[in-house]
C-alpha cells in the first residue's frame, strides 16, 4: 500500500534534518541575465523564451538544494502568466524535482464545487480520464494548496483524490499577508473565522493519520502571525502546517516555532525570494548563492526549534 503524503514528507524531513521548503517563484525580470540571453537567442523575446529561461533556472535551483530540503513549492501564477509554454515549464519542473528525490507542492489555491473541484483534483493530484477506459496524469504533483471559502463541497473532492493517490492538501487557514485579518479575523458566534476553518480542517484530517500521527490534510498558516499559529497548533494537532511569510515577508526563525508540535514535526517553512534570488544580494552564481541561503535558513530554523526543545532529531 502506498505511503500517505504526510509519511513521505515527514520521512524526508527527518532524513535531511530540514523543515525548509524552497518556493519556485521565478519572476522573469529577476532571472540571471545569461539564462535570459540564451533563451532569447533561441526563441526571440517571446513567452516561449521566458518559459525556457524559467525551466533552466528551476533546474539549477533544484540541483543546488535537492540534498538539503525535502520539497519544492512552485507558485502556479508565475507559470500561468507565461501561457502554454509556462505550464509546460511547470510540468517539466515537477518531473525534474521528483527525479531528484523531492516532493512537489503545487501552490495554486484551487477550489470549486462538484465536478469542477474534481477536475482540479484530477489535474494536480490524480488521473484524468481519457477514452476507452484509459487515464493519464496531467501534473503529477505530490500536494496542492486550496482555498476553503466554498466549504466542504469544494474541499472534499480534493481530499478524496489526495488520499487515493498518496497526495496531500494544504488548506488556507491563516495566511501571511497583512490584509488577511479583514476576513480571517472576523468573529462569528464567538469564534474568529480562522478558528472555525481550523476546526473544519481538523474534522477533515483526523480520520487519516499516519504512523507519525499526522494527516495528509494540512493547513497554510503564516509565520507573520505567531500568536494565531500557536492557537491553531492546538486546534489542528494532526495537520502539517505549510508556513509562508518566512524571510522576505518578515517572519523570522522564532516566529515559525509555534507552528511546530513538541515532537519537532508538524510544519514545513517556505522561503522563496530569499533563496532563489540570493544571487542578487551576494556576488556569485545563482546556484551557489541559493544553496548558501538554503543552508543558512535551515540552520536558523533548526537552532530556533532546538532552543524551544522542539527538534525532531
């Protein structure tokens, strides 16, 4: 029987002694000039050239950090904006990362109801049905982020697909952006919305626990709100938190500690710009600078967890 996503993720975290995830958010204007020049010389100044440069950039980053981190998190917006060529680059990025032994979390925040939700699930986590009883994988991701605003009708098809295909799901609960409080901190029947969503996630996750005590149904909880994260850690003890907001958005190593359980597991911390564009702040090639930045972030997080008595190793 295939392992649950949560098992695969926790095993990778423990093996590498690393809870850091690298976000692949490739802004074309910020890519290394030599990659852009090479792509433009072959394809002209086109979407195809931009996508080719993005793919080459991603492969270099994956090579640089694959022995350090357990997973990569490509943000779909940066691929969708490049059209068909961009989505091809995304698909090839997913495959390449997995070939290097990494898990891939597609950050698309997909959601809808009924057959449309099932379509998203098929596209990113499962199989797309073809004719003559055949099927194929479109984007063979290991996990997907989802927006719960539509309620259970939108989330359950994704959960079902994730469980069937050994995938995972990360539900937005308390996001890292400053204006998240406009909706997520509103009070209904004495509880804040993020608390209510956290309780729903706990309900969706608690029946599918692995040997570590965690579920493939996780939550997105921002590092920029550590007090809320501590509260949500109690509400969702079995969910792995995907933690944005670390680094460029202002969250520090100590801010992510409340997202972890006392066993040192239960969270993965995303860092994008501080790692993939580290070469813009430090001289040297982008791969070496990304590797250095990833190691520094890993060590800083591990130190903060150790000081809090939460190391898993």
